[in-house]
C-alpha cells in the first residue's frame, strides 16, 4: 500500500524529507492546495499523518520510503560543521546528492581537526533532544596527545576536572590512559573544545581527536572517512528522557 509508515509525523516534515524541499517550498505546496491526504485537500502544514494515510501531490501518490532525515557520517579531518562559505570546505559539501537537503544540519559539532561519528538531520526536535545537556548523552573520544598527563589525571577527571583556563568544573567523566600518548575519554557534556581544554589542564596537548561512539551507537568499522549512510537511531533513554 502506498501510504505513510506507522511512525506518525507532521505532513510538512513528511513532504520535506520525501521531496527534499525546503520548509518554505513545502508550505507553498500546501498553500496552493496541491497536497491532499486520504483524498481531501489539506491546508494545515503540521497535520499529523496516521498510519496508512495516502498522501498525494498534484494527484500523484507520494509513497513513504527510508527516512533519510537522519544521516550517519564518518566526519573526516579538514572539513567544518558550518554553513558559512568562508569556513569551506564544509561537511555539507561531501553529502551525497541523494541525501542532500537544504535544511540539513549537524547534530552538534566536531571541529575541523576532529574526525568521527557525526549525525546530520532535518529534524530540529531530534537535534534538540540529542544536544540537550539534560540528556547526558555519552560521547567517546580517542585521543592522541603530546607530553605527559599529570599524576592523578584519571581520578581528577572522575571527580569533575576544573578547567585551567576558566575555572569551570566539568561533570565527572571517564578517562583511561591506553598507551604513551594515547587516551580515551567519555564525556556526558559538550563544552567548547572541551576535550582539548581538559587534556591541556592535565599538562599535555591534543594532537589527534576522533569520536567513535555516541550514546549506544558505535561508528561502523566499514564506514570510511567522508562516507555517509542512512541511520535509524531508535529510542533514547539517557538522563531519564524518552
């Protein structure tokens, strides 16, 4: 049957992701009475779609398909999570044409010199949900550093490290020293350049930084730097928020 999936969503979001249009263009379709649901012309942009309802645009059925509003990317070093042309090259420049959307946004940011797990989506509510500090979504970073971490570094991080540059206290985190010049850090917050500032506070300097895990999701071993694929995130339960 040609209809929407059992996962209900607003009409304008369904149209945006299936037609890859901007919100303004979707609203114009509705405003011009070109969209119908279950055989009736629709005038409400945010009308919720029930499972199995048939959506038509100009009389043609618009079938549901893979929800490509969420994309998993293995962010390569050297690209910016920005829409500003002055920051080029941008992460959006490497999105495959079949996944492009003018309202695509990154879920949080990795700086230009950080690689790894990055999500992109057109779903603003999902972005808020994943980046809300109250969610305490864990993020795991693999660190290459120069210098030597100070004695007691693991314990200081576990107790809530006080950043040397601002005096701010970080939330308790999990630091492990894997080998000389190599460490792993798991955070549940996302301050500006936090990993680099924490390592600097501990007496060393970050040289390479790679995020390989977000929440319950690992970066797939077969996803090469710069590659992207559709991603189904499933339910979230961090910080008691569902």
